[in-house]
């Protein structure tokens, strides 16, 4: 599936498919976060989830920044996980800590 990564004037970054449907938001890790910590919480790097050949830099995003992006939604892991709980926004994960 081909996707484009875009960023608006407010700095919100998202992935959209060729029809223009937003699939998920993306983010850059902060100085306080490590890549290992984010991966332990279930966040994937954009280039891990989508092959580089299928990603285009869209409006407002520098192609050189694509390898620094993480996907906003993550897989919830652990006992008691329900199918409707699979995707968890980053803000909710911070609240679960």
C-alpha cells in the first residue's frame, strides 16, 4: 500500500493513503524518550511498519525526516487485551504508566 506522510502548519503529522484517508498520526520522539522505550511501549518506526519504497513525503514534510518518525498508534500488549483495544493512542499510554 502506498502512503504519503504530511504535516500541516500546526506541526501535526499524519499518514494518508492514496485516497486521502488518514491512517494514523506520526510523531518525533522527544529528548526525554528513547527509541528503546518507545518500542517497548509498542510504537513502531514509520519505516518499520511501511517499506520505504511505499512512502512518499507529502505536504510540509522533508523526505530526510521520514526515518525519524514513529506511528502514533501502538499495539496494546498483555493479558486481558480485547480486539477493540488493539490500537492505543500515545497519550493514553502515557496515562497508563
